[in-house]
C-alpha cells in the first residue's frame, strides 16, 4: 500500500501540496500544545491557604540532585518498586502499567530555591509518606528491599539511587492546589508559576531569612496536585542534609555554563540543560504525537 509520502516524494519541495502539508501539521502541533497547556492550568489562579497542615510521618525516599522536572519520573520508580502498577494492587487506578492515583501516598519534597542554584543542582526527595500499621511497614520493607538490587549507585537515574528513611514533622503549612497532567506543561508551571508564588508568600508568612521548602503530592487520576509549604521547622525537612543556604555556598565559583546547567556529555549521553537530557525530551515529544515507536517500557525520567 502506498502512503502519502510515497505519492508526493517526486513533488518539488516548494509545491503547494507540500506547503499545505506543513501548515496542517504545524497547526495541529500548535493546537495540541495550547490544549495541553490549558489542561495543565496555564490560566488557573493559585490560591494559597495559610491555615493548612502538612501531615508528616515516616518518609522512605530517594534523594536526588536534578531539575525538579525529574521528580515525576522518580515517583514512577517508587511506584514500580511498591508494585502499585500491578493488577490487583489495592484500589489504585492504573493505565498502561503506570500508577495514576498516588495522591497522599507519594510525595516530592522540593528542598532548594532554584534561583540560588546552578541549573540541575537543585535537590529533591521523592518517596512514600507512610502511616503506621502493617500496611505502612510492608511498603517500607518493599522499598528498602529494592536497595538490594542496586549494586552501583548512579545519581543520573532514580533507579540507581538507594532509598533512605527520614521523618517529616507534622506542621502548620500553606496549602494550594493546581491542575496536573504529569506532562511537560505541569513541570514548567511548577517551576515558573507555583514555586514563585510560594516564594513570594514566604516573604511575609514563612520563617524569616529562610527560603521555602515546598512539598507536592499529585494524582493524574484526579488531575490535581496539592502543594504544602511548611510554616515552621523548615530545617527538619532536609532530614540531616545541608540546608539550602549552606548547600548554595558550594557553587559560589561556578562557571556560567555550570550556572545554566549545561553539560555536553554527562548522564545518558548528549546535551543536558538543567540536568534534563534533551534527547529524552525529544523522545517524549515524539511519543506524545504518536511517533515514538513501541509502547514498551521506556525511561521514566528526563
């Protein structure tokens, strides 16, 4: 069977048919991009409620140093280690093997102010916030047992980072909700809309002289993220690691390339900006428009 490209392969490059094809494809891509942005909440207002509470609890997590966009992929790794993407795994909704309803179980603690760090050097901790009882202990054991399969730690991918155990305090917190799609738009809005709003709120409501820590728990099934900004005991959320103000001193003499997070040969190869591998971004775009090949297991991170 002949396809459209075979039928038009002998046409001049500047033929009307080719120009129309380009315009149609470009229009579809623009409409898809705008639609994705609207679904991700580009036009949504962010209302911060200062009377909330972060629940606290035992936190089994992977400590990461990457752009915050990678936190979604890290949580997919945690979900897979918990087995919640498998059939019959409780009441969690699954689609294509990817857990969709993980709110109030899987959290990412975004530790650093992005404006104080070079690109890709921000730290976050992604994992499971566990309640007491047998169910919580079983999940904790499952995650720690996954460490046995990691023989050589490599911080470029969450699957190669071992779990740690910490304790997050129950504290008063500013709380906000925002639409979530688990896609690129959600990552962009998190960094350029949500976190700046909390940073501004912290100037008058947070702990004086301290950059805010923001905690996110998201559900693709509910299409919503809940964000918490602790209003007290901020330093406890670093779980023994250097606080932001101390950590930032390591980069006082960074080059401009390091400040922008530009690396031409690290991680999985190719150009990375802000700790994000552009090759993987391209693969994700191609997959999103149906040109990504098979639907088999792929990398879960940028």
